[in-house]
C-alpha cells in the first residue's frame, strides 16, 4: 500500500525536474544578449544643455561602465525627444545610455535620487 504512493511522489519529482529544468535553462539565454545592447546601468549626471528641436542633450556625466566611458561632458541623442520634456539645464539627473548605430543614446532619464 505504501510502495505505490512513494513511486508516485518520485514520478512527480522527476516530472518537476524535467519541467523546471529546460525553462530555467532558457531564462539566462536571452538576458545576456539584452544586457549587451539594451539593459544598462543608471549613471548620475547634470544637464548642461538641451536642444529640443534635435532631441540632443548635453550631460556632464559620471563614469558609464557599460559604455566603458570615463566621466566627461558630452552630447547624447535622446532615444525619444519626449524624454527631455521635463528637464532643463542645471538639473541633476540619472540616466541610462546606450550605443546604437555609432551614436550615444539616452534611453531613460530621471531626476537624480
Ligand atoms: Cu561620455
């Protein structure tokens, strides 16, 4: 009477291992790729200049590890010009930058925490 019950439990364990195994393995697959071309770290900076007509923003920024860039002042292209709406020169911000098509893009901007 007890033996079949144990067998069922073991079967469940094997099935669970089989189900969770592949889906768990598939998880890390796409994320390193996203990490390379999209998922970036927040960088602190200060807005120096905004050109709303061209969607460009000049930021004095701290080091950007994912772009291998030291602290400097430089121009970024806003991925979406609407990102610049809430900001003006002198604002302390944190932002995410990415390299796309040979240009430096700002993909997110928030007031500095
Ligand atoms: Cu820079």
